[in-house]
C-alpha cells in the first residue's frame, strides 16, 4: 500500500514536472547562416530556462523535396524559426497561419526575417524583414524610433543591410512590456550584425528595443528596431534581429531576451527573472552555452 502510494505520488510528480514545461518546436534546415551550429544553442538556451521541452523540425536541404515537410504545429505552444530558405508547401503555410492566429507563439531569430517575402501571412507575423528583393515604401514602411516614439518611415528603397559585426548598445523602449520589465534601460550586446532598413507591413507592432545604426559602420543614423513584439490574431510573436552566430547567441542579453520572449510568446506572461549576470550599459556579458 505504502509502496503503491509512493509510486502514485512519484508518477504524479513526474506528470506535473512534464506538464510545467511548454512544448516548443525549432524549425531549421535551410539558412544562409550556420543553423547546424546555432539550433543546438537555441535549444539549450530554451531548455536552460526550465520552461521548455524542445523538439527540432529540419526541412529538406535546398533543392530537396519540400512536399515531405509537414511539421505538426498543433501539439506545440511555441515555434522558434531559425529558418531562411525555400518556400514550404502551401498547406503548411496555411496550417501555420491558422495555428498562430488561434494563439500559437512564434519567435523569429535573426535571418528568419529574411525568409518568405512572398508569403503575406508570414510578413504580417514578423512585421518587418530584409533582403530577398524587399522594397520599402507606403504599405511596407521601415519601423523606427524617433523623438521618443515609434514611427513608420515610408521612404522608398531596398530593405535589409548591416555593417561589420561590432558590439553595440540596445536601448529598451517599452519598459512595461512583460519581456522588457526589469531589464536595464540600456545594455551592451556582444559583436553582432546590426540590421537596418528592415521593412514590411509593420502592423500590430511594438518596438521593445532599438540600437543606433552608426553611419561610420554602413548604418543609417537611425535607432533601428532590434527586439519587437507583434500581435497576429490571438498569437504573439517575439522578433529578435540579434543572433548572427553562436558567439552573438552566447551574449547574456540575447539569451535572456530570447528566453523571456519565448515565455511571453507561448504564455502571454514572463516569470523568468533578470539574472545577476545581465549586461550593463558599459559591459558585455557572455555565457558559454554548451549543447
Ligand atoms: Zn547574419
């Protein structure tokens, strides 16, 4: 009896522990970045938060038979895109749109915002993106931060540029947002590509953090969006332009905003605390993330 009760309690404890973890799916398989190296780091960062149980769906390689790619989004609360490649089957796009619209959480990392220029739903989810023939203008503005507020810049031109990889400061712009709450107002990010000239539908977009795009480093002289939240139907999207490579992903600012952004996208809340090793306004902080 005692044994059975003990077993039952143990099983209950195991079930509760599993239940407390949200199921997440990272999508990769094609990217002009080293996804084979970065996906295990993203997976480890999410799992280290204690909040996620993470699977990976890898698409066929470039030129492969994409009709075989059918991830089942319905069993997940979060999808993290580390994908920048060929179009998915139309029915996968439709299923993904429906899943996010009905409340699925999406996190887009770095070059994920280069993907799928011709897929309207995806453009709406990420709000802005770059490269792939994108052009800014009315209907596809650049979202920027000027004079203390978010503005839409409809100047016409090609979207998507960056300078050489250097450390830069990220300034938080919506300190009451769950992802941002408690973070220092300014923090140094490790050497990374600072995307500028991103453009897109830019609807239902909240800029959470920006960085100054330095004209001395092929920049715009603007405060460009680095961290964003987007509402898509009932779904929440956290879009980080940071994370070019493993070195950039080992920056504690990247790690913590990814974990908090993922928790927010999946649940609408952030319970993860700001750790003591978070970067400061003057100092980059790095953690070895070993998958
Ligand atoms: Zn990059």
